[in-house]
């Protein structure tokens, strides 16, 4: 099982609280990155400045005037916070604080879920309170390049069948009672009925993802629709 430490970038480009936003923008353009962590002298993570934080700035989008009616019903503290974000000069002003972090030992599966659920592109890796790396969506994509190489060339037929059933028994779409599965010399012979083309496609994905499978022989049929009268 791969963990954060296996794929994280350790040479993390970072800035301090006092780094001017102009320098941050130049850094992100030069390095072709979409966000930089903000750290203190002890390398403790304080926040992140992302593309999203910078494109809200008044120098980018211009002055955004609220209507007098809307401003009347907006909390003064919220207006002040918004002004800091859109007119700030340094990282401290525009950064997103309270950033989610992960440990070097967290699995990539959990990190992928976290990025998807939080709708974020990167997560700092922290150990002992200090920033030690960064995992981005791009780092997770790297795992896909390892997929085929990680599969063993030959696996016992019984082990293939066992792993396939372990996966499918958790899937409500699989309809195992309508299927007959035979595994011989790494070839999976599948017969029975499927409810739809999507189910058939899902079966192909599930079978072909099992280590050791050489080929899938699909003899399934789409269940006919019965009409009354």
C-alpha cells in the first residue's frame, strides 16, 4: 500500500508571512505550480496561498463595489475580512489559514478521498509539526503509471476468483446471483444476465483489474424486458 511519503514532493517551494504577493505570483508562474505553503522560521505550516487566493485580488479583477443595499446587510467584520483578501500586500493577508494536513504515513487512497471531498488540489505533509512535503493531484496521477508493472504475471485461479468475489460482494450493481464465474488458467469466463450495458462495462473493469487475470470471456446477455398484456 502506497503512502504519502512514497509520492510526496520533498523540495517544497514555500514562502513566509511577509513575502509580497507580487513575488508569490512570480514564483508560481516560474515554477508552474498552483499553490505555495506559508511557513515560519521553524518550517511549521501556517497556511497556503493558492491561485484562487490571488485571482480574487483587486489588481486582477478590479474594484468590486457592493450595492449599498447588500452592504447594509453584510457584517462589518466580513467586509473587513474581504477587503484584506482583495487588497492585501503580503502572504499573511491573502493566505488561507487552518489548512488541512496529512501525516507521511497516510495512505494515498485516503489522500485521494480527502482531495475529492474537500475539492482541493494539494495537501501539505507534516511530521512533528513541521512541513516535510506536499502531495498534489499530479502526484496521485503518477500512481496510475505504476498500475501494470505492479500486477504479477501469474496468480493461482483460486486466488483470482477469491479476490474477484471479495470486490464484487461489496458492489450493489454486481447482481452475483445472476452470474456464473469460472476461472481457468487466468481466463475468467463470465455468463448469466446483466441489467444494462453499464453493468456489463463495470464487470469488465472489475475483472480486468484483478491481478493475474489474463483475459475475460464475456458470455453475458442483457436481461429481456417482460411486458404484461
